[in-house]
């Protein structure tokens, strides 16, 4: 009769291995994401905890797979800040000159920042 010998990562009917594979997929997705730094380090950590009973006959095993991914690259913009009619306003800077039309004949208005004023 052949023995059924498995690695610890194959226990729990393969659920541990499945969690590791899931986190590995997240790592690879993060590597392929153009919004992250290509050369940033990513990490996959698998933690096993073993808790024996008082007689040391049974062992409770928990496994946790966790990935540390690269953060997304920062997004930058610039705002013009000033006052109009006594109220603070901020308008996003764009390459569009005020009054200038785009290729389709439309005048693009820069976005104004939504401000909430405490009164």
C-alpha cells in the first residue's frame, strides 16, 4: 500500500496552497500594473501557527498568506488659488488657454475644486 505523504502547504484539502496561489496572483497583477513602480519590491509571506493540546497529541494548524504590494504611483496636478467675490476658489491648471477651443471646436473649462467652508 502506497503512503499518502504531502507537504504542509498541501494540507487542508489544498486550501493552504490555494491561498498562496491567490496571493501570488495579486503580486503578479501588481507587477503588471502600470500605475505602480516597476522595480518596487513585492513580498509574499506565509505564516503557519501551531498550537498543540496539553497531551501533545493533536496539533491545531493555521496558515495565513499575505502579500505586500507596491503602492500606486502618486498622481500630480496643480491648482490656481485665489479669491473671487470674497470667496476662496481653486481651479485646476490645464494646458488649455482660457477661451481657446479644442480640435472639435469646444471650449474646455478647467475644473473648479469643491470647497466646504466652515461657518
